[in-house]
């Protein structure tokens, strides 16, 4: 079956742009510029406005000009942002193609999609009226970035934190005014996130800035964090008492809005029923590969029982970080020796235990692509907690079985996110070095997470671990999970699946344990396009095949990968235009 994902076209686009221009004529006249801006200048202006409006997200991108601010979620601020975004659409639309380079024409289309995604978020879906997680994550992400990103000396970041925390009362006031009837699942998670943010302020900031302990600046920061933590804790208690009992809003946004979100942010103009058909096809194919790998390992045995035995082959507690470093080093040698990608000779992946205030299973903290001077990138790993019961420790360590560890490390580090981030230092311009980052969960983009997901399959394809079927079992288990994400996002929000049915997909079709399957299904309520991993990987596989067909004997895999990574965080349509100029073939098939 061939599925056509083409350059998005919207028959109402011109009419919408004209309407934007007419509505904005008075504002544009008042701010008329005597010298026409270049495209690069418009991008810089947009990014500065973006950083001012969404400082916590901008900081994660390496934009630190407004790190001392908290987001303004007041209705007036949102209205101003909507007007500003429409003005940017009008400005971008006014550029004649002849004045733009081929790269800039692609970047303009990407930026138009990014802006349309924000308009969908702020003007149509109005999640600022529905989701307390937005407010909690703006606080926690902004604080966390200043704690962990060493883009500036500790005293500078501490002063920025003090200034940022002075905005907590305004943030909470906006939340009180806006969040009156949220969906219950949003309210419950939001309350938990607010309480976690309060704990970060009181417990984690002293750990992050321990070297400054006893200084007058640390005393000032402690006063600011103590006050802000009390304000946040009181808000969470009041919200739980007054709002949670009547939190009966609907989290579904509808199929049309899911399709628009894919169309805007990913430039995927594919009917949702075709996405579902693609997902079901690949789900069946992945399950076939999973069972075949299990048969190679244990002929005649049940495939799931075989996978459970594989999961029990893991490092002991206390040895996980060292095992991960060895795995990353092995992947690095393999990528270099097999001509898969260029690897810097003077820089490598650093694996470290998770910081006490940055717990999670495994996460790559790569230097943000717009950071003026790259900061240290670290691949954090969280070992089992010695205070947990033996059964809980074993369940945690099973996720670090050697084969899932290889797959996760290929995704997060080599040749996944870390190597991609290194290559993006040479990406032209700035548009393809930003991600949208819609809180409370950064958007999995087809160009960023699609590459990392492709990296997992690439290692199996190229024979890492000598073609061990256990690695393929781990890789397919994760791949099936990503397909269920796409199916769940579409079917939950179109009303054809309940949360229980989405959880069943993860359990039955992707072999995910029930507690994790429940979390995956619930994520779909507030992250409806988390199918970007799967769609991006499929698009890269299609692109590689088409580039190889076009180049014939001249095709070189390492060159292809270098160009793809250098092209940055971009929807797969954009990668096709950059690698196959003028191409009109289906993007995913």
C-alpha cells in the first residue's frame, strides 16, 4: 500500500493570510520599518518574542535572554501572543520566493507550521484554560533549566532564579482565573506536578547550588524558594479542595484538531485513517519480526516468555552506570568502524548517575542546539534505589537488561540524540535548530525523535551485537510501543477508543506491562500527536530508499546520515526537499 504524505496544502491558506493582514493593518502601520527585514532578521525577532513569551521552553533551546521571567498565562497576554503570531504569519507570507535561498524557503514553511501549531494551541484548543500541567511545568522546567544548564556561572543563574520566582504569584493568579473546569486527569496530574515543583524548590535547589552554600546570595535564594514553595503548596491544596471535585472537562480535542496538529507541526498532510492503516500494517509486521527473533533464540517457546527471560539479563544494582558507559563506547566504535556516521574524535558521550534532583530512567541532556557555546552533554542513568524492596529493584533493573540498554543508548546517545545534537551545530540558520516544546510534554518531532527511533532500527539492521536476536526483541518491543502511541492518540481523541482500550493496545500488541501501559495510554490524553517517533522513522526509511535509488552506485550511507543530521530538527517533508529538491513523491510509504 502506498500512502501519500505530501507538502501540506491548505485551500484556505491564502484567504487566511489575507484576513490576518487586514486585521493587522493598523498594528503593522504603526510599526512600519523603513528598511525591509531579511528572513534571518525576522527569525531572530520571532525567537526573541518566543523566548519572552515562553522562557522555560526557550531556555531548553539555548535561548537565555529571558531566563529571569516566568510565563504570563493571563488572558490578556494570550490574546497579545495570538495577535503577534498572526502578524508573523503575514510577514512570512509577504516574502517573495525570489528573495529567499532554497534553505530559507524550506525554513519559512517549517516556521509557518510552528506558528500555526501555537495558534491551534492558544486560540483554538485553549489548553491554558484546561490544563494545570502547563502552569506547573512552566515553573518546574524553568527552575530545572537554571539548576542544571551550566550556560552561565552559578551566581548568575541564582539571581535569575530569584527574579523568576518573583513571578510565582502572577502565575498562580492566572491559573486560578483560567482553570475552572479542567478534565479530571489533567487536574490530578497538575496537582501532583505543582507539589513536585514545590519540593524541587525546597529540596533540590540547595543540592544544585551546594558550592554557594553559606553565601549572602544563597541566603537570598533560600528566602525566595521558601516563599515560592509555600505559595505553590497552598495553591495545590486549594485547587485539590475547590476545583478537583468538579473537574469534569473533556480532554478529547477531536479528530480534526489532531489532523491539524500533525499538519502544522510535522507537515504531514495524511488522512488520519491512512495513518491508522499504516500503523496497523506496521504493527502486524513488527509482531512477526518479534516472534521470529524469539524463535531464533528459543525455538518452540512462547515469544513473550522468551522476552521475559531476556529482560532478566541485566547489570546488578550499583553497576548500571558503568555498564551503560561500556555499551555507549561499544556503539561508538561500531558506528565509526562500520561507516554509519561521522563521530567527533575529540568529544564523546559522558554517562553519569542521575542527579538527586533529575531522577528518571535514562535521559540525554545534550547541549541545546541554539546554545551560543555548547555546554557539557551528559547521558544520565538512574540505578535501582537501595531503599526499595528487592522485587521493586528487580522490576526497575529489568528495564536495563543489556539489550534494552543497547537500544535505549542507540536512541539517546549513539547514533541518536547526542550525535544528532553535535551535527546540528552546523545546521544552517536557526529554524531547524528549535523544537516547539508545547508544555507539559515536549513534542516528539518526526525529525528529532524520528531520527533517534531510526537509530535503534539501524543498529539491528547493521548487525550490532553480532545480530543477536535479543537485541531485535528489545528493539521491536520499543517500536511496537511507538506504533501504539500513534494509534492511541488518533483513536482516543476521535472518540473511537476509551482509555482502557488504549491501554489494552500497549499491553496486548506491544507487550508493555500493565502499569506502564496505563501511563502510556494516559499520556495520549494530553499529547495526541505522540506518534511522531513512528512517523518520523518511517519517513527516514522512505527517504533513504529514494535517495539511494536516485544516486545509484554513488550513494554513501555515512554521507546520507551526515546530511540528514546536519539538516537539523525538521519535519521529514523538509528533509526530502533539502535532499531531493523539487521532489513530489510520497514522504511515507
